[in-house]
């Protein structure tokens, strides 16, 4: 490893990772709730799915483990959900050493913060013991909060790394990502249904089977959408 000069993006990475890891560790230590052994299976399953991301726009990726993270956030206490998110937010680029340690930790902590906020918001408004008619409105609020946290942190990172104004980076992400907000809201509702099924007696982890097929379908849908977008761009360039 070689030493890199300290940049504003390095400062952003440290300012996000240190408080997140420290705060999560403190919450786990002071919590009197016992962590469920099922969290191990949730972590392994989400980590496996995270290794199959979908390329989106401008090199960004869409994680199909999102509904599973939402299910964990709504089912378990926020500190347990944050731990699962941090451990399960795997990235193939980490194995290939295509990202630095700070960037890898920043990416994991960004996901962790979003899941923590979503979990806290949902548990303040509803519970998996409530009917779906009460859970879904609370889930939508939690999903939007999750998206806002991710969008804000990514926009700040893009601004520093590529040297553009924060507002410009935010507008670029919003301009290309409106359809992904809708998709994430839909995946958030799917995660809410999964959390409800998981809470039912006699169902448990078998409920995960109900979302595997839709996730695979969504993965193919994103691939198809990307192919159509690339074909449209190529056609416009030929016309010009």
C-alpha cells in the first residue's frame, strides 16, 4: 500500500466512517437487547446478493439486496439492522482491490447510516405486528428517508471527487435517478411485505423465498433498461 495525500474526499470519508462505526459500536454495547442468531443468515444472504449488483447510470450500481435490508431494518432493532448493513454491504471491488480502504468503509457506512435512519423512522411510526395497511405508509416515509441519506452522501462524495459543485452533483443524480427513486420505493414496499411475512409464526426465513424470484426479475429488468438506454444513446450519436 502506498500513502495518499490527504484530500477533501478523504476528510469526508473519515468524517462519515469514524462517527458511524463509533456510534454503532456504542449502541451495540449499551443495548440490553440480545442479538438474534438469525441475523447471521440475513447477513450471509444479503452479502451474497450484494455481489450481484446491477450497473445503472454513469458507472453507478443498483443493489438488489435493498428489500432484504429494509426487511431487516423493519424487523429488528436499529442497532442490529445497522450491524447487518455494515457487514453485508459487500462490494466485488473490495476483493479486486479496485477501491481504497477509506472509500470501501465510506460505502459501507453510507449504507449503514441509511438503514439506521430507515429503521428508527419506521419503528417510531409502526411495527411488524401492525397490519400492512398501517405498515406501508410508515415504510414509505422510512424509504424516502433512506434514499435522502444515500443521495446526500453520494452527492457530497461526487462533488469532492470530481470537483463539481454540490448542487450540480445533486441535480445530476436526481436528473438521472428519478426512475430509480420509484424503483427503490417499490423495492421498499417489497421489503415491507417480506418483514410482515417473516414475523408470522411458522414462516420465518422461508419468507425470503417469496422475494428471490421478483429480485431476479428486477435484475433482468434493470439489465434490459440499461441495454435500451445504451442503444438509444448510440442511435442519437449516429443521427448527429
